């Protein structure tokens, strides 16, 4: 029986893409993930994730990823449109399942109501796999942990390329001083931010307001 784990990286970031990734593996081979050290990606260093990335791909697995850039994410951050980032992610999850076609799917759930999220995804499919949709699934199921590791390494690689173009972006999260400093510099020096920045996040609104307040004081 083929099982699939699905997780994302970059959902809450202000810079860079949202990467949603699924990995399918035969049920009998799941212990191999445990054997190479796969576990919750948040407990691993970046170097450890990169090493595991290659080890995971060396197993008999299938991988499908959906990379959603900042512009696409912004469309779903404008709630007045009736869309939401949960809907965007659900669309990506459904695309992954359609391509990998596992019999059982484990999903790290972003929705406050896992059953609602599972129903939303099933409604988009042309077959009915068993869906286990849980909060913190990446810490409970090795196949979801593996998906999380692959997604994070993929996103880190994209951010590294963006940094070559625009300068040090940091991690892309608003909790990172380097990321906030980058955004502040862009607004100060150019009056705008590059297209890799999500303009729908409050982080940017706060920086813009601070800039306007400082201008008013001058």
C-alpha cells in the first residue's frame, strides 16, 4: 500500500514562496525513513535537513511539489476576495494527491478544523483515498516529517537564489531581524519592495506606516 505525507514550508513568511510538498512511499518502507534519522524538521539543523534530503531521495520514493510565489500567495491573503491561504494550500495538496495517487494520505493540517480541511480536499479529488489530517502531523508520522524536510530544503534553496539577486533576505520571516532590516532598506532606498515580498502581510504595512510617521515628523 502506498502512503503519502504532505507538509509545507514558508506559509507564514513575508518573503519568498510557499512550498507544499508530498512524498509517497510503500508502507513497508516507512521504517527506512526512521532508520536514516527522519524526524520533525523543526528539531533538525539546516545542515542535518540538507543531509537527510539526499538520503530521503535515495530511497524508493515519489515526490511532487507545488511552489507558490509571493504574487500567488498575495491573491489569497486579500480576504475580501473570499479566498484564504488555507484554500490556496488545499488546492496544492489536492494537486499533489492527484499526481501521486496514494491510498492513504497524512497531512499536517493548517485549518483549525482538520475534518473540514480533509473534506475540502476530498471534494477536489477524482478518487477517495483515506485522509488522516492532523495538527502537528510532522512530529507524529515519519512520512510527513520527510515531506517537511524536503519542503524546507527546497524553500531554503530558493531563498538562497533570491539573496544572490536582492541581497541578504534572512530567513524570510518577520521574526528575523535580517528580514525586517532588508525590507526597511528597500523602502528607504527604493520606496518599494521586490516581487518576492508578500505585500498582504501586516509586517509590510507596519514598516510602511513607520516610514510615513517618520516622514511626518520631518
